């Protein structure tokens, strides 16, 4: 497997005490077999290239956050290969499921070697809560009573912390009609809960294969491009965008502030089939 140990970090100002540096990666879509292609793209190689570019772009992260669609084919071999690809990271990786994932297989074949699959992380004055918004065999999302109760319980345990919530599905419309048929369907319940917890600073997601950063009902909503192919924004029907894979750095400040920058690979993945009408 490729060595993903980062090169020496470029010169930069020292990181302020108490700040956390997160690398957000999402929508990897690993396939069942090595070298297989989706929409013309070797999604595994695209992930490796994107991760390498991210690690070379600045100081190393304190943790990596992977927000679902880790695989396209939910089979043990795909998760095992992803675990090997994450083995060289300089920090722990926290993952959550997307609509193409199988949580049971994540626990059995991905967790280990620095990869974690858990709901709650408290570090450096921040609470990071990972939720499961998936419904088996369906593309749209729902938290439901169990996940919403979990969220409220976890927020109640650490009232001294700033909070970041991560899930796969987007809770606010993307503006693309076809993609917004797969939105988080109980987003109103989520925002109703968040209204009582003003220390929640942001909700981070994947799923949309594009960049979003805006505020909704007082909460910052952040989405990151995929590590493979991108969806063209504001489209009625499925369309691929001519943009390279992406990643996002998220700096969580000790004062509750959030600074984020997005980066991309140097080129569009080889073989991307722009004639595709879906996947």
C-alpha cells in the first residue's frame, strides 16, 4: 500500500494553544475490487491522491473526519482496503456511515489501526458528535427518534464544550432538485433541537459532492467535495462537474470559532465519464 506519511510541514505560524485541526474527507466510494472504476474513475486511487495532497498542504491534522459513503459496494474487501489506506495517517480517523455503507461491516472490517467508529469525542474544549443519518437501502436520510435522543443526551453531558455535529446527509437544500430528493428528511426536528443548544457551532456533512458553507437558523452548515467525482451545483438533473477532488481543513478554536479552508487535487481524475446520467 502507498505510504501516506506526510512530508515535512511547510513553515507556518504556531498553532494557537487549544485549537484543533481537522481534515474532513467524504464520499470515497471504494469499490469491491482494487482498480475498479465508477463513472470512469478509479475511486480508490483518487482517494489516495487526494489524501496525499491534503497532507502535503499544511501542518498535520489532529484528527481526520470521514463522513460517509466510505464505500460504494458495502463488502468486507472494500472496507479492508480502506483501512490499509488509512494506516499511514499521523492521527486517528473517525468515520460515520453514508447511504452506501453498512455500519455492521464498518465495525467488523474497518475499525482498527487508528480508525474509530464512535458517536462522541471530547477533546480540547470541543465535543464532536457523529450521527448515523442512514436508512438501510434508501438514498435519503433520517435521524429519527433514537439518533435525536442520542444527540440531546450527548450535548447534555458536556455543557462546558463547544460542539461540532457530523453526519452524512445534508440538512439544508443544496439547490439541485435531483440531489434534494435525498436530503435529511427530518431536518426540522434537528434544528428544533439545536435551537436549545447554542454552543453547537456547526454541522458538517458529505453526500452532495460539492462545497457548501452557509448559516441556517444560526448554525453554520458545511459540506465538502468528494475525494472522487463532483456533482455540478444547482442542477435539475444529475450532472458531473469539471472540478478535481476536494478536502477541507477545519480549525476549531478554543474560543468556539471555526476557520475553514478547502483544497483540491491538481487535476480531474483520469477517465471521468461526463456522459454519465447517474450512478
